[in-house]
C-alpha cells in the first residue's frame, strides 16, 4: 500500500518595494508602471486569482506604508496615538493606533474627523482609487492637506485595524487561518469609534467640529449621534458623507433626524450628472450623484464638492445667490411683452 505524499505548500515571496513590483509613484501621486505607464495590473498571472490576490495584498501593503509615512511627515505631521490607551506596544499585547495632528485635542477652534469605510487601512479611502487614480486623493492625504490650509486640526479614526495576528493589528482577518484576536475594547468598527469618542473626541476643546465619512463610517457616525446628541448639537457643524450605509430608521428621535436633515449631505455612486439630487429617503438627508457608478471613486471625484459643503456650513464660502428681484423683474417684463403681443394680434384682426 502506497501513501500519498503531501506536497508542502510553497510560500510566496514578493518584492519589498513598490519599485520592485515594477511601479513608481509620480510627483503628482499617480502609481504607474515603469514599463508602460499604466496603473496596477491585478491579473499579473491570468486565471490565477489566488496568486494575484496575494501579490496585490503585498503591493497594497507597501502603498499603505507610504501613505502613513506621508501623513506623519511634514507638513501634515500626524502623530500615532495608541489604542487601547493602556496597551504597551513594547509587549506582546494587542494594540492599534489612530492619527491626530499635534493640537487636535487642545485647539479651541476647528477640528476635522475622518472615518473610512470597510476593509481599508488607516489613512485610506479606497485601494482602487489609490492604485487606479491617485495615491494623494485616494488616501486621506489630500483632504488632510485641504483641512490644514483651512486651519483645522484632524483626527483619523482606524475602525478596521482591529484584527490582531502575526504581531500586528490588521484591517481584515487572516485568509489562511483563524488564529487571531480582536483588539480589546475595539471589537468592531462601531465599538472602535465609540471608544475613540469616549477617550479622545469627547474631551476636545474645539468648538467647531466637522466630519467626513465613507460607507460604514457614516453608520458609525450616526451611532455616535444617537449616543452623544448634546455633543453633536453643540459642536458639530457639518458632516459630508460618501456612499453612507446608515438608515434614518435607526436614528433615535425626531430631534436627531431634524439635525441630520440640516447638517448632513451624502454623495452616492451614480452615473447621473455629478451633483444632481438623488431621490433616496432611506438616509434622512439629501443625497447627490457622484457622477460615477463605481463607489470606489465617490470621494476622489467629489472631494472638492464635499469640502465646499463644509466650507459653506462653516461660513467660509458663500454660494452665489440669484437676485429674486431681478428674476421677478425679468418675469414681469416677459409677461408684459407677451400681453402686448396678444393685444397687437387682436388689433390686427
């Protein structure tokens, strides 16, 4: 009787630099092939999805490292803050971190909160936007830069970095084994956001707070609204959402629903003209088209509109108003001309 010899699983090794994969990061933030100037090619080996997924993960990890480096470097200067707050990074106990600008907790003026969607590393909007479009606006680097120019301090939450294995907090559980633990006191995106609120956001001195969210981040924010409405009512001036997954049915009370109606605006993936109002009553706030049916590009394509909405709510931007008197005068003139024409026709007959 012959025993079948099991083949030892081959461990895949990939380059440890973006350049090693054959790509460069241009000055404008585009990640392009050195060979043909094209964006990242997922199908490196046709019809071998498992290999291509491993290769992409290794590549996107390097992109994530670069994003974190740029956020922490000048002029943005974000600092890591460990969560849970009692964790010791020098030990083997699980820990993760959020990013804050140096004066985020002490400024009495302006503060921006950034909450991403699912399956992304801290400081990122979507992986696809970073690879296909641009590293700067596909991550939170662009909006953090715009915030700094407008005098904001910023806190970046990390609701996905809650799976601890191989000595590191990661944004998704492992694909090949189940040997992981959840980050203590941060066992889910909503729990993480609640923890960060209790430990940090609730203690800020800023009187003018705004937020930007993507996907599930919008749901997390509405849960905070339910739990801490007085804080939102007194301090939060505007929330710009992208493809939010929250529901007005889960908002507790008419007072909170009224607040959302007047303080929140959502941009949603749609191939309608960008900025065109969308009929969607589920969210309890107005929703506008992103101009692109792919949700991965909602933030990157609408970032200027989202920032302008916040600027407007903060009084930094005044939309052009049409003079009603001029319109009325033009209407009256048109009516008068139409009436004269009718009189002229009658006279002729």
